[in-house]
């Protein structure tokens, strides 16, 4: 029997890294608790060193967490969390069952994990806001062209047929394109819509738009509230 799971995350409006495993857990029907430490908050400063070996989110805890003396086991980093979930729940299709499709899915997830830095920097995730046209430059356009080509080559409604971890990795990108008014066409647009309409992305986004915290480093195109 698997130990109870707790996913430590940050703001749903801003934290693309947190969104990935949260959506994956939700879509795969794996029960979990969430523990939110909002960026630049007293809770973050008080608890992040204890709850995250890397000082970053997300972190997946197995066992008892949320007390002064956790007795659980922590896995951090989105790729490592995906692999740990694959080990814990081999029947939940975290990765495709076909070996070649699985390799393809892992390649796509790793490309998102390590790449697209121009897009990340110029178009930070901000689900509740709209900044059409902001952040676009030549390097961002190259990232978007590669993402569009990857999405257009999807083998089914999702990248490798059915939903898997690779799709969770691209969920924050799907929301970014809405925020910054980037319009895709054809199969790439259809894939984006599949992601946006998936229950996990819908649930995360609904919570994100209710958040009111303002984190300046994640809001390059907004004036601080007075």
C-alpha cells in the first residue's frame, strides 16, 4: 500500500513548475493533498527549507508532512516526481506503455524541462492576466515554432495518444499562449485546446484566477498594486 502523498506547491497563478505534477496527479486519478507555500510569503520563508531539499517547488512527499518533524520521503524536481509516480502507480499511465512512445514522451518532457528559456523569461506564466503581444521577440518566436511543430505532430488527442506526463509538462505553455495572445493554427491549436479543456488544467486555472497576491518578479508587464 502506497503512503499518503502531499504535493508542496507555490502560487497557482505563477508556478508553472508546480502546475505540472499537480495536473498529472489530477488527470491520472491519484489521490493527494496539496501544501501551498506562496512566493514571498511568511509561510514560504518559514517552511521552504524544511519542506524542500532544493529550496524550490514542487516537492512530492510520501508519508507524514506538515508537522514540525516530517516522517515522510521527499522527491523533488518535476521530472523526478514523474518518474517516482511511475514507480508508485505503474497502472496509471504516467508514461505510455509502448516503449517507443514512452521514449518519445520522455524526450518531449525533457525538452520542456531543459529548454525554451526565451519563452520562459519573456512570457512568465500568469493565468489570471492578459498581455497580448507582450514578450514577443525573435528568440521567443523560435521557441514557439518548435513547440507548435511538436504539438502538431501529436499522435492522438495528446502528444503520445492518451494523456501522460509529457502533456502535463506542456500545460503551463498552453495557458501562456492565452495570456500573451499567441494564436496557433491547425493541429497545434487543437492540441492546445485539448490541454486547456482537460479537467486538471481547468481545476488548476480556476483556482489560479482567484489568487490576489502580486509577485513583482512574475509580473514584468504590470504596475504594482497600490
